[in-house]
C-alpha cells in the first residue's frame, strides 16, 4: 500500500486533529503518501484532496476541531454516491481510507468496506457511544469541559440558593451526563437509558430543602429531557422554587484536547495506518481495558454499548 487517504466525518471532536497528525506522520515514516480529504465524505465525491506532508500537520496536536473540516453527508447512504467515492479514490491512486468519526461515519466506512474498498475507522465522537471501545476521541475533553462549566454554575446556584438544571450533549445516550454528573457532584443525573419519575425528583428536592440544603444541581442528557422542559415540570409542582437552567451545547465540541484524548488519538491514528499496511482493513480502532483494540466495523455500528450503571447507582448515594 503506497497511498492512503484520511477524512474526518460527523460531529467534530477535540483530538481529531491529533489523529490526523498521527496518520500523516506515521504514514510518512512508513513511506506511504497520505491524502487529506476535506469535508468528510463530501470530499470524496467532490475530490477535495490534498497531499499532506509532516510539516502540514504541525501545531495540530493541541488544536480542537478538525483542519480537514467535517460534514454530515446524508446522501452518502446512497449506493451510487458510495460508488462515486470509490471511483474518485481509485482515480487518485488511493488504495486505502481512514475514517475518523462516530457511529454515522463508521456506517459509511462499513458501506465502502462491503464494496471491497480497504477502510479502517478511528473511533471519534464526544458521545462515546461506539460499541467495543471504552473511550472515543473527544469524550474525555467534552466531559472535562462540562465539569468545568457545571462547577461554575454551582458557584452561582449556591450564592442564590437556586435549583439549577444543566443540559449536556450526547445525542440519544447518557455517557457525557453520567460522567460529568458524577464528577461534578450532581444531586440528580437524568440519562435516556433510565426512565425517570418527576415525582421522585420533586421528593428529592423537598427532602433537600427539609435538610436546609440551599441548592440542587440536576444534570440532564439532551436525549433524556431538555432542561427547559424539566424546569417547567418542576416549577409546575414547586412554584415557589427558584429554578434556572443552562444548556451547555456546542462548547462541549471544542477546545484543546486533554492529555488523554491526545494520547488515544495519536495511538488510534498510528494503529489505523498499521492495519492498512498489514492488509487487514474492516476494523474500527478503539481502546479496551487500556489496550488498543480492533473492532469489526459491523459490530461497532450495530451493537449497543451499555452504560456503566455502577456510576449511575452511586450518584444518589453520594449526594446529600
Ligand atoms: O454527535 C455529537 C453531537 O455533538 C451530539 O452530542 C449532538 O446531539 C449532535 O452532535 C449535534 O449535531 P450537529 O452538530 O449536527 O448539530
């Protein structure tokens, strides 16, 4: 294999740039040409290609976002678009592709692989919802960003004896909410994977007020209930309670990647190049029990990643 391409797809994640940097530099050291593809899968159909050399990725390790840009390309689900992408890569002499992205992006990888094109995925999404890997690139940074914001909100919640609801990202999963909630000492964490009872939430708040607890912190995953809707539910039952909310939103997608994200991004990128060199595509690179793993793409996108309910159960016990 002498020439490979790399692209970033779907929601951007801090650490994507570090993974690109690793692919380019490891490729170069293995005497492989690396082509950058701009704007995710759209770049394949539009031939937005650029030869990348080691100097082209200087200063990327610590940069959030993705310098190759990204896109959500719904049309890539179409057979003819996938065929066009393969045709364009072959015309460019590209023999293998590395896709840095989450579930949706790896579904695109699977489609190309099933059509016989050598593809390797790199697990990257702030949602951390890809089966087979303990962590995806970007998740650690997003959770730390959320914790920092929640800690700041707690300052004003205590100053004004308020109940604060903070909504975090995660699409339809609760991985961000769970870790950010536990690490920030939230009183209540709402995740899509666990049905919640509004009356129980009200009882929890009332019990706190009885114990002269001045403020309450509730973290909700966007896929569980939106903060504004929960505020209405609570105010409907406790009209005298001062309830505010903040939606963290896209701040969780940016920022300099943490040490952990930089390390796994670099390791994942290098391993992806290795798999293409060895002629063993069809996997997503991830990490399990601190070891780099190769997850069959089909498993990564189709299997359901379970939540660690031990984290969920301890939250109530440690909140007073
Ligand atoms: O998948 C990452 C993510 O940030 C989700 O947590 C969020 O729900 C979604 O992307 C937002 O999508 P978009 O960037 O298309 O608005």
